[in-house]
C-alpha cells in the first residue's frame, strides 16, 4: 500500500501503527517521527516565513475571507507517487489542505486513490481516528492495542488527580490575539484535574479579549500557540507576560503545542500528563521539561 498523509497527526499515527514504510508522501510539517521526513513533501504553506503571531492572524483572516487557500498541494509530486490512499482532513482550513482541494487534484490527475478524511473534535474522536487508520492501512490489531495503551494512560492520570482541588486553568491556543481553546483541549484540561474557564470541548477555538481573560479569573495560564514548539512557545509566553495584558502574579506556563496539544494524535496523552503535572505537582511529579516550562 502506498499512502500519502496530508496531516502531521495522521503521519504520526501511521508510523505508530507500523505503517511508516507505506507512507510515500507527507506535508512540510510532518516532522515526527524523524523518519517521516524521508517521504516526498507534497504540501507546503502559502504563508511567508518569519511572521509574528499577530501578523499571521491578520493574514489568515484576510485569505480565508477572500476564499484563498493557505496550503499548496503539489499535484506534480502527487502524480508521481501512484498513491493507493490519500489521508486528509475536513476539520480546519487553517490546519491543512482541505479535502475538496485533494478531490479536485486527484480528479485532474485521473488518480483513483481512496481519499480518507479524519475529522476529530474530541479525545474520543482522536482515538476513533487511530482505529479508522488502522483499518485503512491493514493494521487493526495494532490500532486497538495503541488505543488501549492510551486509554490506560488517561485513566492513570484521572486516578492520580481524583479528589484533588481543581484549579481554574486557561489554555490559550493563540496569544496575539488571544484564543480560548476548543476541540479536544478543554477535555485535556478536565482530564488533567483542572477546571477550564474558557472553551468548550468539541467546538472551535475562538477569539477573546484580554479583558475576557482577566474576567474569567484563572488560577494559572498555559500558553499553547497552535503550531509552535516549546522554544517558540516560551518566547511568546514571555512576550505575553511582558505586555501587561495578564492579571499580575498568575503563574504562566508554556507548552509544546506543536507536539502535544494541536495535533490530534497519540501525543495528546503526553500533553494531558504534562498538564496534570503542572496543575498537581509535586503529587503527580514534575512535567516533562521537553513539553512544558514555567515562564512566571
């Protein structure tokens, strides 16, 4: 089987299921595991490099309003891969190539590849997508085993924080302007033993004001800007604290949103474990320094 994965999360899942050798095409963002980088890159961003979060937000809003794509699908590269399956998404136009673009490209090429879409909105949806891809790539047993392992880890977190005080936590999925969390992130917070003060599981992240942030009275703030790894997340969190927008004396943490919060794959459980350690240290133990760092 020859698979093109147009999502970093599905690339991770396919590799975790032992189907990495079948993945022949990926996006420019598919960087985990490192072996994923050996596949041909067929999708790139149309956004210029080096933009600030505020500039990114402005440009994305402008292009979406104009009906312009945020990603380029290289039909020429796709044509040479002779794919049997193309995995894409129907979740977020800001996250990856839209399924309609893939359908149009395959029709233009006369390619008969099966198009598989994933559309996870909650943690349960993410686990279901792992089993879905296991069926697609012929590894259903591996998928069930991986899901069972992830469920055990989530249950262990729930048990560790059971009965403990639940702090009021705010995860920001963007910092300029601030965005309240959506999709699976509020569930991650709840599972980690905290109360999420903004955002609703299964719905989209949404823009808020700094006055909204102050009014929700969080006990701590976690900066998880979508698409940013830990070093950049730390810098953005420092900028945020230096701006004076945040209520004083509230602890602020930065996390690797790129690896463990934004991508709906197995490493979301790493994010849940990191949140539990942030909220309930030292009882749970310190968070993994590769995932989380306290900024204030």
